[in-house]
């Protein structure tokens, strides 16, 4: 049985936006959909080609009929948003390859991998940007030890993304007061991501944009992935087999969204005993391979447990440290994949 939410979603996707003559499904108009069965209310944010005109009125009537008459909800909260124009969709850049880092489970090292992979790609001469899409738990600025400074504005009023290690980064962290929790919900989150794409002055010549996804396979991650055009996905997992099923799930989700899975990175794979140099499988073994097999993709890297042993940063490895070399290997594999 399909859930009510799924039924409503499918019904909405059939409606046609009069300003574009496309179905709402085709143009991915549903920016937010929450179904509150207890209070009998449906909350919607719909992006259409032309807002504030007769087209919006027509759709507004059709949606109200659908929710209140067909599905018998008491109330509908409806908001319209402007779809980005074609030119806007073409930026940040057509040549940029988007790579989202996902895991399903939290705390497996997505953000650490994102930051170090970005640095490794940059060391190989590529132009890389990072979108920290972990809206509720942003950590890229911490990993890069970025200081909070004001934004520089471009002449078109877009903001220049702050840089660390020569890598432009955007993160909700930059918009927060010190250590304040973020109380935003879905709709705000979607808007924040739109800002990250459309109101930030990204270099048109970026080769790669890495996107650090939040943990989980829930609605949030789905919303985020929908906003990302033609994303490739790297699944990060730990070696413990029992932790791998949730990573597989996040991979399936990416597949369902027609995103291409590049492969799996197994993080915290082993500990290299500093005396005997033996590899000790502290957190179990086989998880990365399990996930790669389940998703029918390659295991791209196995990264050992370890912290940077340098004065550069508490989370970024130098290119000569063992783990730094492993990151260069991963970056090289990606460059080959996109040649
Ligand atoms: N290979 C590793 N060896 C040792 N510690 C690691 C390794 N990778 C990550 N860590 C540490 O594990 C913690 C979690 O890493 P990180 O924040 O990158 O994970 P995450 O998957 O992004 O977490 P979240 O789900 O909270 O976003 C951090 O303290 C990080 O320094
Ligand atoms: Mg993280």
C-alpha cells in the first residue's frame, strides 16, 4: 500500500504548470511536502515557471481541490516559488562535475572524506568547490578551521564563497551565531540549498563540486539530492558488516534518483600498528566490499584509522602522510573516471 503522502505526491506530479506546460513531476516542482494527518493539514511548497500571476491562481485552485476534496484534508498551506530560469540552471557551470558524499549512517567520516578529497583533487591541479549540505550539522568549516569573516559581495550582489586551502566553501555555519543550534525545518532547508546554488558566485570553471550530505536516508537527503543536477555519488561506510546495510540503502536511494554511483570508500578500515606495522581490523572488516558488491560498483579506497601528524591542520592530511597518499589515490581514480 502506498502511503497517503506518496499518493498525494503522485497526484500533484500529474498537475500541469500552465506557465511551462510541463507537469509538476517533470519539472520537479515539489520543493516541500508535509502531510499532517493528525491536524488534517498538508503543507506544500511548489516551484513554478511564473509566480504571482493567473498561472499561480489556477494551480492554487487545483491543489486546494486535490487536497481538500479528493483527499479530504481540512487545510492546505501552500506557497509558490519561482523555478530557476534556464540561464540560472546553467550556472555554477556546465563543466562542473557534482559529486555527493553520502553514507546513510552518521559519524562514518563523510565530512572528513569530503574535505580531504577536495584538497587532494586540488593538489592534482583541479578546481574544486564544496557545498556543505549538512544544513543541521555543518562541519566542513570546522574541519578546515575556517574563521568567521563577513562575505565579500560580487557586483551582481551574489556572495563570494570563503576559501580554505584555496577551496571555495559554502556552509550554513557561516550564517549562524556562534554555536547556536539551527531550528530550521524542511522549507527553510530547501531555500538554503537554493541559495547555495543560485546566490553564491561560484567560479564557472570549477572542475568538481563536492557536496557533503547529511547523514540519513530520509526526506532531507532526498530533497537535497533532487536539487543537485546530475550528481555522482560516493558512498562512505565503515568496515563493520552490520553497519553496511544502511550504506547500501543510501546507495539505492541515489540510484532511485537516477544518480550515478561512482563507488564506495571504506573509512576507518584498519589501524596500522606503529610497532609491528600490522593492519589491525579494530572495527571489523568486509563492510566496504559488501556495500560495493550490493551496489555493483567498485570499492574505491580503504582509508585507515588515523589523525594528521602535521602542523597544517587537525583534520587535513599532507600529501606525504600515509592517509594523504591514500586520498591522492582516490582523487586519481576519480580523475580517470571523468577523463
Ligand atoms: N579515518 C579516520 N580515522 C580516525 N578518525 C576519523 C577518521 N575519519 C573520520 N574520523 C573522525 O571521526 C569523526 C567523525 O567524522 P566526520 O565528521 O567526518 O563524519 P561524518 O560522517 O561527516 O559525521 P556526521 O554524520 O556527523 O556528519 C571525526 O571526529 C573525525 O575526525
Ligand atoms: Mg558530516
